[in-house]
C-alpha cells in the first residue's frame, strides 16, 4: 500500500472492543499482575469503586490490535504509543477507540494518530482515556 493511500484510508478510524473475562484473565496471566485493585472487589470498594478496576494496559493491547488488524494493511508497525487515563474501565465495558491523524511525514513514512477511548455501553459515551500512537509504514 502506498503511503498516500494509507493516509486517505485511515484519516478517521474507529473500532469497538469489549473487556471480557477472557481479555481480563489473559492480561492478568501475561502480566503476572495480581494487584488487589484488579482482583479483590472488597479492596476496590474500600478504594471507592463499585467493582474491580480493569488493568489500564488492556487499552494498550487494544491499540496493538487496532494497528495490527484494523488498519487496511499489515505493513505497519507501532513506533510509539501513550495513553492518559481519565476514568476507570470495568469488566464487560465496551470500549470504542476513535483515531484521527494528527500529523504525518511522507519522507519517513510515519503517521501520528490522536486516540480517544470511550466507554460505549452507557447512556452517553464517556471518555475514559486519550492517547497517541505513531505508526510506520513498512516498505520492504
């Protein structure tokens, strides 16, 4: 895929994810993070939450899928990414990722996207996080 075509096709992208029990468990096992905020509902309640808070880095996993599988080409690679968390995410939340191009460089074949993460299974979608991802187009 040519760089210009990738820019045109990915100016605005979105994809819906669900924080399922399988996603939660797979991340927990991979990270070996058993912090009580994520695993003990009584502890989470003592800290002011109705239920266990999901791992923030699950959103990073969604970004990986977004770049690797939602983009219209597999010839891309994440260069950098960051996420700022605004609200907690909970089990069974639907998370909508919206991405739009912030800037690009044809010379080095990179695109920077601004990301917004919304809890989408509530009456009015709630912004839970913002971030960025820079991708590079693989040319060889």
